[in-house]
C-alpha cells in the first residue's frame, strides 16, 4: 500500500472522530429550537439578567431609571388591576398591571424586554407612545419580546395586559448610540 494512501486511512478516521466528539459542544452554543440570535438586536444581556433573581414591584409601584437588574411586575386579573389608562389593544381576559416609571432628564430611547408574552403600552402625559421598534422571538427561552420607546423626562406609565402569569419579568435599558 502506498504511503500516501496509508496516511489518508489513518487521518480520515481521526478527523471524523474529532468532529463527532465536538458535535455536543457545538450544539450547546445554540440548542435546537432556540432562535435567540434571530432578534432584531442583541438580547443576550437582557436574557442573562432576566434569569437572575428578581425583585418584585407591586402593581402601581414606581420604577426609577436606570434600573439595576431585572424586576418582576406583579399582576392581577384584568378586572381588578385598576389600570390608569385603557390599553391600546382590546385584549382578552387576562392578567394585567402597571408601573410608574421615573425617567431622568433629558429622557431618551429605552428598551423594555420581557420574559413572557404580554401586551405592553407606555403612556406619557396621558397619551400612548408608539414603539420605535419591536423584536420578538418565540423560541428564545427567557425572552419573549423587546420594544423600544422614546421616553420624555418625567413620569411614564407602563401598562401590561394579556399576560398569563402572576408576574412579568422585565428589564428596561437605555438604548445606546
């Protein structure tokens, strides 16, 4: 047998074994069914913080920006949630709640990322703010969607409806330049 052929017969099985051994490591980077990288902007930092222990904010509570870490907004059934503003979407009977957000001067663009499905409205001066952008990924564990809003300095109100649990985990981050 020629030396080159003998070398190939030894090298090819070694390469196949190395590739098969590395397959589980490669799969762990992005398990099947996880599409976290398909969001319109990076969500890895928010996902990490949403997985950390969270403090609970009671419905109607106050949040001051910038937030340190993630929070869970306590929700109750929609009929007893005493929402200060009507949601912009007529939803189903669900869990709901709200939080008042203190936005420091001069205001700015902020990203609200939530762990589970829910409808989010943000109000300033009694009027709903239109999101600047939206991204959502159904198969990214721990993150359901992220919305960006331009918040004026002062007070904004986040209204959550169409949620299914007793609380909704969220992070609110300034959007960098």
